[in-house]
């Protein structure tokens, strides 16, 4: 969905490095989410934000931090990357005021490899 | 607690034959259920969603799913597979008070000529 963009799309880094993944959306949604995908595990929630001042941990937040710079931007940081953070990372957005189910819309993903 | 189980990790069909991807859910209340598709090197796209209205839900690209409360199932079907349907499919249930999505492990669909 071109309305949700993620940068970079691919990144290779080394253990111990700090890295930031960025997400931008033009959908005007208040809610934003970060997930990671590992083979055979589906997607798991790292952090979510319901507005600029409301940020919450998901199921697997250890080793990650986030920043909601604006309604449209939500960044995920790995302060000191480790190999088991190698995964595909997805950003998602939703707007509960527009749909009963508060459907989430996903970006194209960032493939991160930590050596 | 809510959960989903996708019963097959891989499904292989021939082009033009029916597709069945199976999903069972567990929920302590009336669930919201979704199917998402992920094509290679692409993001996740919403196929369809169940919101406690009609039990037979029609989605994009000819897919549909039927909510069966008695069987706690939400299987995805398509009458005739196309090569472009080859992808990974995720059954998802919404749970928790903050729109948490709980994903199944995924089913990889292969379509052969």
C-alpha cells in the first residue's frame, strides 16, 4: 500500500550498531504499529501508538524503542542490534473512527539483517 | 485469550482447481477475523474481514471466507486458483483492548500450471 512507506527497504548491519527504521503514512490515521515477522511465527507486535503522545509496548518490546515524531511518522530504533533481531519489520496504521473493525494497513516491510 | 491456528503450513494446488486454506480461532467473545495475503517481497494486503455481520464474507480477487461459530473456523476459499494467487496467507484475530492483532503462523500457497 503506497500510503504507508518504510525506509530503508533492506538493511544489513553489524552487532552492536544502532539502527533506525522509519515509517511514514499519508492516510491520516492516528494509530500506528510496528511488527516483526519471523518464519513460522506470523507477525508479532513490538510497539503501538494511538496518537503522538500515546506510545505503548507490545508483546516483544525488549531491545527496541520508538519515536512518534508526528501523526504521520513512527520510527523504530534498535539501540544495539543483535543477530536475533534479524527479521522482516512491518509498520501498520489504522483509524478506528472510519471502520468498525479498525482495520490495519501495512507498509511494504524492511528486511533487516544483523551480522 | 484470543488465538488462531492455521492448520496447514503449505498448500499446493493446480491452476484452475479450488483453494482451501484452513483457520481455527479461539476467542472468549465474538471475534473480528481477517485474512491477509503477502506476496513475495511485498507487504501485507487485506483480503477480507469478518465483523459479525454476514457469516459468508467476500473479499478481493475472488476469495471468500465463512465464519462458523459452531466449528470456531474461518476457512478461506477460492473456486479456481490462479498463478498470481501464489503467496503466503495469514489468518488474524483481533484481541485485547488496543486493537491487538494476533496472527497465525501463515500458510504458503503454491499454484502449479
